[in-house]
C-alpha cells in the first residue's frame, strides 16, 4: 500500500512538473562572454525581453553574461555541441573560420554602427555563407569604429612605437605596421592585462571607457576610426529545429530589427561613454592629421589583399562581396 502511494505521489509530481513546463513553454540558454553592462549583453537582454513578449512566454530565455556559461573562445564550439542553446560570438576571435563575414572587419571606414550592423545583416542574407551552415544565425551586429585608449598619450602615430596595445582581428596588422606591439586577446581578458601592465592600452570602441571603467586607467584617447568588429548570435541547429513554427517566425522576424536596435543603441552609447569619461576622469581626446589618416588607410590595404586571398582559398568571390559591402555601406551611411 505504501509503495502504491509513493508511486502515485511520484506520478502526480511528474504530471505537475510536466504541466508547469508546458505552461512555462520552452526555455533556452543564451551565453555571452563580456560583462553584463557591455553592449553585446545589453542587446541580449533586449532580445530576451522581446522574444518572451512576442511569443507570449512560449519561449523563455535564460541569459548568462560574463563568461558564466561559455567564454569568448569556446563559444562557437559550445553552441555547436549544445552546452548553450544560443551564444554570441565575436568573429574576429576566430581567425580563418568565417572568411566571408570577416569582410565587415576590413578597413572600409564605417562611421556609424547602425549602418555597419545593417550592412552585415544584408551581406549575410544575400550570401547565406557556408561558414555558418552548422548553426542558425539569429542576428548580427558590429562594434563601433575602433579607437586607441592608452595610459600614455598617443598624439601622433609616432607615439605608438613599441607601445603594447591589446587588439584583435585585422587591427593587429595595422598596429604592427605602425611599430606598435599588438597583443591579441578577447575583450573579456583585457581588464586583467591592463591592470597588470601587460598592455599599455587597447584598441576598441569607446563604449568600453565607461562599461569597463577603462577611462580610469586609459586617460588618453586617440581618434583613429579603425575597423568595426563583427558579431553573430548563433543557435544550436538541432535546438532551432525543435522549436515550433510560430516561435521560429518570431525569431526570424526579429533578426534585422535586433541588428538595427543594437547599432542605434551603441551609436548613442559611444557619445554617452565619452562624455562620462571626460567629466569623471578628464580624459584627453586627440585627433590625427589628415596625412596620418591617409597613412592608416594605406596600412589597411594589405589587409584587403590578404582577405581576398583567404576568400579565394575558400571559393568565395571576394570582389563581389566587397562590392556589395561598399554598396550597402553607402546606402545605410547616407540615411
Ligand atoms: N572592439 C571589439 C569589440 C568590442 C567593443 N566593445 C566591446 C565590449 C565587449 C566585448 C567586445 C567589445 C573588441 O575589442 O573585441
């Protein structure tokens, strides 16, 4: 009798659990590598809110900022193997893995993050590149143009000689052309490297002055307008396939809108971050001369050639991709 009772109790508990799950809908995990305050995580929370609202709670999202589920470098593999259902990857942290979409990291002088993010999204939609065939892409966006933030002033390019600066992707090459010592690492490892003095500054967009409080350590900022960094939000393919049609529609409809939202958020946040840094830490901002900008541009050319060679190996028509990229850029930057 007692046994029957406990089987009954267990069955009831199970039924209860199952209906609670049905009511709560499906839950997916979403991993991100930088801290919660930074823009890749701000956009993650916005996406979660929109998805839960638009699916009426059929899909709920549990977010993991700050490398609490997956870090910058195991993000791709972690999503492919299902350690997380969704993850945010920085394409520049995976050299050679995403040849087509790396085009967005070329020195084409984007001035707006919104334009860069929409350009990236359109490029992805047009080419549907093979390099993403193992995952479902939910949205894409970019960082803002990259600038130098350093402990010592970089008033002219000559000041860069021998300076250790954290960067990643194509920017490392530009730095070595300028005689600086580029040190490659993900953003999530940068606070420690700056603290320990392993690097004397970094090259990234100005959002990090406020979001990582780098303005405190790096009181000198130089406008270089180096490339933006492309990001992709990817989902485990099998997990995606398991979602119902109406939920998939909501996520698909959100892809471009989320790219634009993130671009707009970051464009506004860059100004906010710079003003905050000026007020709180009296940071100095330096502008380079037109001749120096021309030199930066010249140093960027071999990157384009290298990228074309990489594309050729992967069977990608780099000229066509670059032509489209420049066309989308011109369209979105003029809006
Ligand atoms: N500049 C890129 C991307 C980037 C810009 N801001 C943040 C904040 C958090 C993570 C990445 C980024 C980079 O340095 O990785």
